C-alpha cells in the first residue's frame, strides 16, 4: 500500500510554481516538457540547480526464506559521464545506472522508494515482477515515501526504471538499473563458472532535453560494471571507466556476464573480442539456452547471461558491435593474466 502524505505546493523553478497536491501524470508531463523546452544552456530544474545529493546506499534485507525487503532512494546527484563533463543525473541511490538488485525466484519483494527529489514525483517499474502498474508502480511525490509488494516468480536478468511520465526523460536522465532473479535450480553451468560480473549499457544525450531524447542521437553510449557483492567493481555510466580500470580474470577461467541494455533507445550487439560465447541464456532464463554465439542482440530493456572461456593472457575488449556506439564509449576490457591479478601490463582497447 502506498504511504503518501498530502503535501504543500512545490516550487519547480524560480519562475514557475507548480502545485504537487493532486497532480496527475498528465500535469507532471507538462511540467517536465515545459522545463525541458526552456531556451537555457543547462535546462536544470530550479530546485535541482545547486542540488548534489550524496549517494544513499541501497538496503536489501532478507526477512524470510522467500521474502526480501528492498529500500531505494530517488535523488539528484552529479555524475562525471566523461572527463570534465558533469551531468546532474536523476538517479536511484546516487548511481546511474542504479545499484544491482539480486533476489531469488519465488521471492516476495517488499519495495520502498524514498523520493529525495524536492521538485517532481518518481516511481519504480520493475520488469521482473507481476504487478498492477497503476497501483504497484505508482508515483511517489517529492519528499515522500511509497511502499509496494509483488512477487518475483520468473528467473532472469531484468531492467528496472522510473515509470513516471514522461518516462523517457526519467530514464534518459539516469533512472535505470538491473534486477537479477536467480533461478530456483540455478543454471546448468553454475559449477563451471569462475568469475561473475554485471555489465550495463546506457546512453547519454543533451541534458534534460526531451526533444533530443526523442529525436536525437546519443552523445555517449557507455558500459558500467555494477557490484554483485561488497568489493566488486562498481562504476557509473562513465566513458572509459572499464578501459581505464579493466575487469580481471585468469587464464582458463569461465567468465559469466549478466548483461543489460537499459537504452533508453538503442539496441546493443554485445560482443567479446577474442572469444565465443560457450553458453547464452536470453533474458537470463535457464530455459532460453543457446550455445556458440559470437554476438548477442539486446533490445532496449533486453538482458542476457553470457558465458565464455579465456584461454590466453591478454586484453579482451567487450563492445557493442554497433560500432558507431562503440566509438562513443561503449567499450570495456577484461584483462586476463596468469594468476588473475593485475600485472601492470598495458591493455588493448577498441
């Protein structure tokens, strides 16, 4: 049940006062479109202008054998998406893409969203669950909290994102991420896998520009690694993050990537240079098993588990084979060494 208190009118910009009480999705869409169409260089909402909220850690707590609590925040946090290019991102927990959520098939998810954004509503649309969007994915108003419950009955690698209108603005500004629902009986290859990583592809456009989000081409297309556990590599959607600091494996390892393309607009042709995929599970479902693929096509919001074996020392770039997007930043590197530790050698990238 949504726990939302009534609240007073919200100041959306220094020249526009918007009443949030009783606001409909339609009126919210008009507000965002109006703000995005301003003839300014920043297109930053007035209340966002000097806001840079410190990332709030996600809270995931198992409270029963088949029940888990997940608490996240919607917040405004500055992210350096390329060297010297800061983006005042709309985020979950100060990360874009947001932190990865991992639950088990059959879990009931009790989800809480705290909206720290002082100016507009946000929400959570989870592709991993069966729900009634009008109630279970409902807006949480500024400075309020909403709580929802739904089952995660299907295994796989799924997208989550803000579902508040206009959805494109919320996703393109940074409100997206990955939820993994682990299969009850696992994957047939679980015993063979040596290393696991979560890789997310996303696009960046002109800041908060709905017309560019709709009709333009992305300024950057990038990969992130999101941490499965404490100590894992965890990056934002930053150009070069996984080239400057490659992922690591050792010779002979079977590597598993949980791959998600959050878009919002473009497809991904995911490919690892120097190897073939031993096993691919489309959408991360163990029943969708394929073998021997060179490239995996991921629609916007498409996910997969891909597994491959590295047989020699060296650099293994991973890219989208839409090479116009690779040149915009969609490149990472898996560095393979004799012992799996960084030996300081130079890496090769595309």
